[in-house]
């Protein structure tokens, strides 16, 4: 099969959850994957456990050049390598493309590849974990909002969201997807920073007063980048009460985070950020496309965000140092991520 109603780039947790549900609902789906994961899906199909429990066979291709056309392309791979992966899909006839990756750079990459008129914004308040067995543990099914980057709700956004929702992954068309994407990113960068530096399950650093204070200050710095672009931040998208973190006195904001940590301790004591999962599994971290993008944007806008810059350096260094090939010194093949402070 070289044409599909849905083509899913990436067969990690969220890509597998989407592909499996859409295929089970009867939609022609192609998964684009590589390596052992591609072989496992081809051999065993997609196996979902947790909030849903089923298996389904889905066609897999390892060469994106074999795909000729897709009504909807959903990018669900981790952000490292996205530009190169999309370049190999440049000749594919795509009616609509959206990415559920972290960050906002994703929309620019899709527009560069397929044209801005074909791109929808999207984010996934949906969680899962690819287990060593090859099964995907489906742990959270809150929402997958998508919409036009220019604002408003279009018929194509309603149609695509409706198909995903009817297949069993909650989704809806929204009028303010850019605000929602930045709202999620504003909190996600802080959570990712603490997850990677503490290497702890989520509730522990959320309940710690010092970590909570750092998180509040990181969120406020990132929000300045959105405000400078006149992007309104909205409540209800991020895992924490964003308006409280931004507007309340710092002690109240810290307590709000600690309360969220207590709730997580009670409801999901083993929850780990996907970044921590990647770190512990030896996978590359999503740094350049998320942290790096925001730091570069802040520089363009003339903003000084010292805490954000420090954590960008730190997370970048952690990502680099733990790799087996790390040479131990900075050289032409291992440059600093941004100019020295």
C-alpha cells in the first residue's frame, strides 16, 4: 500500500496509539518507522494495553520514498531528526499535515516541506509508554486539540479531529491552537528541565519547595517569549495551573505546584516525563528543537532570560555527556549549543 488515509511518522508510544486506534476503526493507515521498532510492528502488529487492550495489524514502511500520498500526515516521532525525515517525504502528496511533537518549531518544519496552507497545529495531552515487550501502555487520554494556525475552526480540522475522536483517542477542533501550543510548551520546558536534572519520578520534584520555585521562575521566563509575540497563554492545556504560576505571588504559585505534586503522588506515583524515559533509555533528548528554539526566539526578540539559558546549557550537556562517544572536551564536532554566557 503506497497511499493511505492516515500516514503516521513514528511508531513510538503516541504514534502507535493513534495508528492502532485509527486502523481498528477501519481507516487505511500506514506507519513509517525504522530499525527494530519497524520490524517488531511488522512482525507482531501494534499491541495496546492500559486504557485500551487490543492488537491490530498495520502496514509498515521503512523507506518514506515508498509513500505516494496521504490524506493526513501525522508526525509523531521524537523531535531529533525531524527535518531530515520530512525531507524524505517532500514528494508525498499530502492534503493536511500536523505534528503532535513537543514544541512549536514543528509547524515551521511542516510548512517548509508541504506549504503553510496544508499545515494544522496540534498538541497531545495524551500519554503512553513503549514497553520493552513492544507493547504500548496507554496511560492518559485527555485531549488532542488541533486547528488552523491562522485561527478559527475549519471544516478540515473538524473532520480530522472527528475521525480521531471516533476512533477512541479524544480529539477536537479548536480556534486557538497556537495559544494552546505555546501554553503547553511554557510549562513543559520547566517540567522537562527538572525531570532531566533530578532524574526523579514527577511527584518528587513537584512537591519539593526548591524545585517548585525553580519551576515557577522558568515558566515565567518562557511566558515572556510568548507575550513578546503577542501570543495569549491559556489555562487548561498544561499539566499545572498556568495562570496561577504566572499571575499569583511566588509563594502561592509554589504551593500550587506542590499541591499538584501531592495529587500526582496519589494518582500516578510512577509517572515519569517522556524526557526522563528517553534519558534512561539512552535516547537523544528533545533539546535543540524545543529549548534551543525558545532561546533563539528570545534572542531575536531582545529578551534576557538567564535561568532559561542556564537550563538550556545544562540539559544540552546532560544529553551529550551520557552518550558513550562523548570525547570529554569541546571541539569542532561537539560545539556549545549557544554562545557562552
